[in-house]
C-alpha cells in the first residue's frame, strides 16, 4: 500500500501548497494567488491534505469568515519517517541532530503582548541558549498575564521581570524574522527596515479562552513545537 505521505504530497499542486505553508500560515485566497490556480481547485487539494492530517485549519480571530491553513510539520516528519522505513530498513531516520549554531534577530508580535508573543520570546531565548536576539511586542499592550508567568515556570523559565511593549518601540530596528501570532496584528503589522522574512503563525488568544491557565499551556505547547522547527531555520540562515 502506498504510504500516506506519498498519496498526500504526490500531486504537483499539493506539493506546491505544502511548500507555501511550510513558510507561513495562509488563507485560501493567498494560496490561490501564490500558486496561480483557481480557488475551487486549491480548496479541493487543501481538503485532500487535511484528510491526510498534514494540513490543519483554524478560523481567523480577526475575521470569522476567513480560515488560516497551516502545515503540521511534526506530522510531516512522522509520515516521512514511515515512508522511508517502508521502502527499506536502512532508510529509518536516526535521531534528529541538533541544529548547528543558531543565530538571528527575531520579533514576535501579537495584540496585547501579554501572552502568546511573551511565551514565544521566552521559549526561543531559552531553547537557543540566548544565542538568538529575540524580542516581542504588541499593537495594544496590556500587562503580562499571570498565566504566562505560571506556564513558563513549568518550562524552567523565570519571566517575572518581563514587561509588555508596543511594536512602535521596534519600528526602526532590523530583524531577520518578524513572526505575527495574532490574526488581528497581522493586518496592522508595519514594514520593518531591511526586508525581514515576515511569517504568520495563527494562534487563538488564550486570554479569551474560558479555561485560563490551560489555554496558555496549549499556546505554549504549540509555540514550543513550532520554535523547534524554527531553530533549524535559524541554524541554516534560511527563511521560516
């Protein structure tokens, strides 16, 4: 039986869509423009990728009529490993080698800079051993949530000295990567000097969820997974 990943990715248009989503979460209209195919065809192939579990979707919190699609890199890694092993035992992957020397300047953005972007900043700094110059900011800053402090403490990170910052503080600063975590701030993200790699990760606002700290823990877990892949990008000096 043909491996799941080959069935999912074996079509040229689906491969193009995977490549686009490997860089940033995108709406179907954006994917249509980037791959140059009609929306109904793009939607059909997105459906096939979703059925295979390699692409996931999430309603936009800026406009509930829109949906953001994202590539599940962890699922892709799992399916690719199974594909190699199915062909020959010698193709079973060895334990993933850690990234090389990570470097770069990264800005994480969300609306309030009280949850998602603070979590992302702290997790990337922690996982890179401080090698990455990383900051976070918001379009409408609010005090950092107590749940943010508590969740990060579970990762062994003390963030009690953190403060919320407005994105205007960094308008003139050069970054290699600017990553928006909020569908609303994505729409108002300014241009930064030096033409950084601008990426969107669509995460719901944990501050709007009813289960408090658990919502922040879910956000941190998703961010930690995505940052694990970002570290490989930063180690190679490529784009997200």
